[in-house]
C-alpha cells in the first residue's frame, strides 16, 4: 500500500496494521484538527503500556522466557539499551484505537485474576490518557510465576546447579 498512514481510511489503516507488531508499523493518526495532525508511533504505545503494566504490584517482569533471556544479554552488553520498556508488549495501533497484548511474570502469592484486572485497568487508563487512543482490548498472558529466592542479590537469575539438601 502506498498511502501514508495519516491519509489512510479506517479500513485501510486496519489492513495496514493487521497482525500484532512490535513497532514495525508507522505512526498512526491520533488527532486531526484544522491546524494539523498528531501521530503517535506504535513504539510509544508499547512503552506506555509496558511501564503501566510494570507499575502494578504483583507483576514481577514482562515477556516470555526467550524475550527475558535476550533482555538479560542486552543488559550485559556495554552501551546496550538495557532493559527494554517494550519487552513482552505487542500492540496494534489504528487511527483511533489500539489493541495490546501483554506477556507477564507474576510474583508468587498474587491473585492472578485480580492482578490481570488491575494491569488491564492501569494500561487502559495510561494509554487512553496519554495518547487519546481508545484501547479496545488488553490481552494478558501469564507465562510464569516468580518464586521468592529465584534471584540472587544482583537481581539476576541464579545459575541452575543441582542443589543438595544437606551440606
């Protein structure tokens, strides 16, 4: 399609952004006035959603096992970007609406159903307030539960070594 996102119709924008993407789609129309247009990149929506999800108590981290592993490697590279705010977040952004998919790791003991409701409320409120886009859905996949003691003092996962019951 050769049209720019700001001139595409709603159905064309939906066709352009079919499928969940992680920032690959161009910026989308969020505000159209007689004095100009405001566009918001899907990466911006991703970051807002990721930060809002992490703000909820009981969310240990974001992303599936593979994305967390790449994130840990990225943090160790000098000059690397460190922890990505968009890890575990996929968005689909249209001209006036957004759909968000989250992959989260929950702290042990947190009520998953209540936590998912709180995350969904926080993400919707943050994205709608900051971007003006209507969030039509927030899908949450709980990929793991973090157990106390799974991390050492550095906050890094402990190396997997056979543990003994006695010394």
